[in-house]
C-alpha cells in the first residue's frame, strides 16, 4: 500500500503558486529560458534525415583534464569527514595564488576568498545575503539580456529588478547610463557579467570606474560574474573586477565581490566548483549565510579544485580549441547571419534575417535539426507589451561547445537555412 501512496505523491502535480502555504515570491519567477523553449518546440518534429545538433545550452563538451580526475580519486577518503564551509587553508591559498598569477592582484586567503558550489549557486546566494527587503523600493540592477539567475535571486530576496539594456553600438554591452538616478538611489546590489552572457562583451576600465563611483555614491554592492574569463580571442585576457579595482586604487575592494568557476575554464561543469573574492566584510557575512545554508564544498571537490586552479596548461589547450573552432565557424555563419567574433566566452550572438528570432529558431530546428536559443528568451521587454523593445529580439545565441566538426556542420546548415529564410522574408 505504501508503495502506491509514494507513487501517487511522485506523480501528483506541484502545489499551485498561489497556495497560501508557499512563499508568494515564487509566483514572481519567470520560467527558465530552456523550459520556455521546450514548450515552444513540443509540437515540432525535427528533420529525421539530419542528425540532431544542439547549440542551445552552454554546457562545455571538451574533455575534463586528467589531473582533476586523478585528484578526485586520490581524495576519496575525504568522504568520511565533514568539510569546513570556508574551505581548507590550502584551497584558499590556491585561490589567492591564481588571482595573483592571473590578475597581478593580492588577496588575503584568510579573509578575501571563499569556495562556492559553482558560480550559479553563489550568484543566487549573494542576493539573499545582501538585499534588505525592508528598505523601501529595494532594487537589484542587472544587464539585459542577462543570465536569469540574477533576476530570480533578486525576486526571491524580495527586491525589485531594474534592467540596463544592451547597447548595439558597443557590442551589446550593458548601458549603465540608462538607469535613472532615482533607481540607483534604491539599488542595493548590481550584477555585472564580463565577459558577458550572451554577448561576449568585456567591460573596459572606464566602465568599471563609472560603476565604482556610483557604488560609492549609493552604497550598493557589485557582484561581478566572471565565469567566462579564461576563454578569449584577443592577445590580452579580459579585465577582471578585482584587477580593475586595483588599477583604480581600490585595493580594499570596497563593495566588490567577484565570482569565478572551473566549469568553463577547466571543462568540469559537473564538479560544481568555483570561488568568490573581494570585500572582506561582505565575505564575512557571506560565510555566515553559507554556514547556515549548508553549502560546504566536498573534500573531494576541494582536492580536485586545488589541482585545477594550480595548472594553466590544460586551460591554454582548452582556449586554443575554442579559438580554432570560432575562427572556422564564424565566417561560415557570417554568410547568412549578422555575426562577428566576440571579445570572449563561447557564445555567438547573431542577428537573424527578418528579425523574428523565435520563428527562425523553431523553423531551423524543424527543417535542419539544429537547436539554438532565441535571444528574446534571454531578455525582458524595456517597454511592457512591446516585444520589439526586448533587446534580445531578432538575435539568437549559439553555444559552440561541441567539437569543431559538429559545430561546422551546424554552421553550414544554419547559413543555408538563413539564406532560404531571407528569401522567404523578402517575398512575404
């Protein structure tokens, strides 16, 4: 009998969002982009004559480094102990050593770094630590388009969300000047993403100076998402938040915390490992939150992470793979789309013929069996009820995470489809 009861529980629908016993803030959450895309494509049967290729999800496909796998196995005895939430001293020193080598910046391993379960987990948790919802008009600012965790974290922390729309004239970087002064006055936290998802834009030093000045004036915290920092296509690596602060004479990193991850850098998304660094006072409170949140990193993951952060050979190899792939794929796609090599990251942010990103993506899947993500799913309308005010409208995001061969095949299919789609748009 109990098995039948469990089965009924497992198959029963979740409680409705208007259930008075549930957190009412859950009702403010938007469906995740991939959930929306699944609903849109539910009735589509992709062309069975072509093998399916997905460029939709940004999940690294390159091989994980052997040194990480070896470190995991060697640390297996760590399963028998509780890990400290703050990580071991050796791990924190490993974080600090990498920051010094990568950015030329000194951080205190005892007070200015903490391990996290990947940048996504920490980006969500920081809002729960920072935001005071009792303050009138508590606001979190984020770019638009954006990584949806920022918005969800803000809403569940009880804050309003304000969006800085992207500027096509600046490689679709966020236009912080579009935020009114009155909104900045209510802002408690701002999310920045550099290199950006989905645009690949990197924030220059003058933009950091603008945000630091605003932070000093209004007291908000800057959360800098830098998980794509090690995949870049120029000779000079992307500027990081801590590096920018140091260059501008802010060595105490006041109101700044940077987030980084091994997922993209080292091709280990399943490891769920990263770290945060910056303002010691913020990290002291973040550690308090995390102690109660129960987010201590497994000793196995700590050992594997220490090995990964201490090695740059596999990172350079990974970066070379992406550079080769993008160099071959981008020109093919440019035959049919408005697309160019980004500053960094592993996405291409491309304009589509006709400007209807959703219709383009759905028909591409149906006719050529290639999945891409409509750009409008990654952004919010600047004007309610006006779909054209969505800064992702008319663009698609392609994650070049598969092999070069597979990405090239997808690129040729997309270019062929785009040419045919352009003809249809002109004759419609």
